[in-house]
């Protein structure tokens, strides 16, 4: 009976992508062809928070990021990283909301430092200009 068993080892890792797991092969490619991006609720929530917090600062509800952090019961460092997303180019925000961002783009990528200039953001995130 033991001769009927075949064992196959496949070197791969699993990466979380918008709450789902994706297989990543050793060369960095996905097990299947690169999937089309889908609506990533974690990215949408972060972008929405950024714009909400920006509005709360602008209308005087809060005077600084520390006040927002205390009210939301989260760290001021997190607030300062997320609120930068309010500086994203409008076409990048639109692509994220529509699920048309590159499939490889994750919230982790958005949380890294990025240029303030919209053309630099488009180049960094791989989203072409909308016109």
C-alpha cells in the first residue's frame, strides 16, 4: 500500500491580500496568473478614515492628530501614517474604491512613505494617469 502514495513538495508561501490568502511561488509570482484586483476593504477603510480625519481637522472638531488618536483609542503614529492617504491623487483613490488598483498593491504598500506629487504616486503605485 505504501507504494501507492505519492508525495510532492512545492516551495511556496501564502500572502494575505485583502483578507484572502494568495499563493506566492519562490520566484515571487503568484501560483495562478496575477489575479485582477478586487475591492480591498482594508484599503478602502484606511482611505475613508484618512479623509474623515482630515475633515475633522479642517472643521475644527480636533486640533491635532494626538486628539484624534485619543478619541479613536489608537496610536498617534498610526493616525499620522493613515492620514497621509488623504494626499493620494484622486485617480488613485478612485481606482482603489472601484477595485481597479494593481493586484499587487496592498495597504502595506500605501502605508510606506510616498511622494506628495501625484505623478510620483502614480509611478510608485503603478496606476496610470487618468487623462
